[in-house]
């Protein structure tokens, strides 16, 4: 691993950069996932956005000095390569770029403006040593009421507290903390700032992320000066060395994916962002920091347009991806075909059980869990895949029911679920989700984060009016409606899970 990252920070002039005008503007979206960096070029012809992948580079978290970290050198090298590829393809630099990433991870910047170390990954184990102390200083209910965010060990609050507990010298060494998308923007040339959408996911901001929460910072003894100002989305963060504006486009990949649905700020819709994680939620205008929302395990995160996505963060296709790694099987279509022809085990697992959090040996962990809780286990990998798919579908249904209770009459009992992300290509999961939830599933964009990222960039430059968002999205993607089948088998499996986990909601 190398820390040789290109694109040092350059101060921006006070009046800020200007976005170029073009008859067919082309913007560049960088979507960073936990396993790849994707560069997607988007061209707007006045009616729709067409996209073209210019780069896809694999990366993964790796061990360094006893911790799980991200190879930021590889990530930044891929981003520079993607920018160069897009420029060569266009014959000019893109009119703007935007960066979205996963949430909760961050970089530590020292007083000379350099990255102190590679960002640590949310699956690192250090937080478990200090989680009880975080909860003592900041009781979980207080944290929820202060931020609208459900406390989890992976949250930025727990991570930074663990950093300071392990390395007290960081208190003097660190000048700035930047969430991943804002860290990348900084390394490309933007001054330090945090977009509201990604800022809302840290656990440090008040509900709606209009400002940082002083009570949270004081309870955990986190220096306020570490956190730059929160800024609105759809604004210019800075410029690259090539002069292309860097846009605050939502930052969080789920915020961008929800933006790709083409909704207005006040629209209330169910959504499922489906990938390594399943983000099951609803779009609402304002945060819901109520007893019902807290008890349902829901969290309030800011959308790109300033509205709220109230959701639950569930373990998703990570389980299947880990099984594929164990089996050394890259052909997901082959596995799904085998699973379709397999009989159901008739039971499901809890995808969010602590047993499944860490990588490695996932089929063995799942078999052991089933044996311990039900006295049965999958007979082969086909039944294992079916078990995972049915478990995820039932988890989706549980959250949909919670959302119906919390959001109330704004959600109709027959409203469809708008699904996006790479996981919608898993037709078996989409069909199972529709049946388990008793609602149609409308599949939208597979590269939803990139599309929402690009949409925001074009809106920032005034190429697209927010009022035209719905029409542009409809013209840019092909939607498919999946009608629900028989929910009875899923109801029965959910009931069996409740019997072995009586405290589960």
C-alpha cells in the first residue's frame, strides 16, 4: 500500500469557480464502493442523460499495522486515471465532477494539510473495545434524539472515539476530519468542507444536518475544530488542477441513488437501495425523531435535495458476495440458477446477526447459525444461496412494515417499492422482496448512485431544472415492474425467526 496520493489541496478564490456552458454537457461521476472505483461519464442532450463507463478499478480493504484500512493511494490513482480517460474521450475536461462513497469512514488531516494515515475501514474491530464507553458517555437514546441517527459501532462517532482512545496523540496531530467523499474532493483540490448529506450520516450532526451537535461532541470529547462547516448539496466544492469544478453532489452513495429516483423534496415513496448493504427506507420531507422511529431502528439521513431518507441499514448482498469469495465462484447467474431449482430450507437467518459482520468463511458461519437456532442447515451451496435471498427479502419486509407504522398515512399500503443499485439485477431477490413485502417492486437504475451524482451536477450548472428532474430520469432509464407472488411462505419463515429470536421486532 502507498500513501502517495495525487492532487494536493489548492486554495480557492473567494468568488469561486464558474461552470462551463456546453450544448451537450458531459459530467464525470466517481462512485466509490467497498470493492471498486467506477468512473461514469454522463452526457445530457437536453432530454435525457446517457452514460458510459470510462473506468472500473477493483480495490479492497486490507490489513495494515493490525487495522483494516482502505488503500487511498490506489483509490486516488484510479480517480486521476478516470479523469484522464474521460478527458481523452471528450477531447476536453468534463464540465464538472462529483464523488460519492459509502458512509461513516473518513480521513485525518494534519496541520500541514497532509493525510496522516490511510482511512480505516468500518469493518475494523477497534470500535468494539470502546463501544460501551461511548454508550456510557452518550446514552444511545440521547444520541438518537440529538442526531436522528441510530447508534452503531461502525458510525463515525464510535470510530473517532476509538481512534483517540488508542492514540491520544491524535488530539494534537489532527487538524481536520473529512468524510470519504469530501476527503477525495480535498485531495483533488477542494478546500475542507462537509456536505450535509454525508455529514448527516456521521452521528455528529443535528437532525437535518444544519449544524454539528455540540452536546454530542462535548459528551465524547471530540474537538469541534476538527469538523469543517456543513455546506448544502448542489454547490461547488472547489476545482481540480485542470479547472473542472468539483460538486457537492450528495456525497453518500445512497443519497445519490435516491436522487436518481427523480422525486421532489416533498414526495413520500418507499425505496430499496440494494447492494452489499440493503438500505430500505422512505423519502420524507423532514426528520422523524419519534419514539416509534427510534423503536423501529430507523435512522434519518439527508437527501441531496435537502429532504430526508428515513431508513434502516441492513446487511445485504455482502453475505452472498462473501460466499462467492469462499467458493471462488464469480458467476452469480450460475449460483442463482442453481438456487431457483433448489428447495427452500423453510427457515431464514437474521442477516444483521453479529456472527456475519466480519469477512471470511461465510458459508460455514451461516450453516452453524442455522444448526444452532433450528437444528437444520443448507445441504449444498444452491440451498445456501436460496436461504440468503429469502432472508434478505424477509428483512426487507420487516422494515417496510415498520415504515408503514412510523410514516403513517403518507404511505399507502399498496405503494410500490422503488429499487435501485446493482442488486436489482438479482431477479430472484427482487421477486422474493415483492412477495415478502406484498407490494410491487419497480426496478430503476443499476448505476443509481452515478445517475443521481450526474443529475445533481447538471442541476447545479442549471442544465436541468429541479422541476424537470422526474422527466429526465424517466427518459434516462428503463423501469421494470415486478408483481408480488404468494407471501405465505415468507410469512411462515418470518414467524419461525421470531420464535428463535423473541426480542426481534
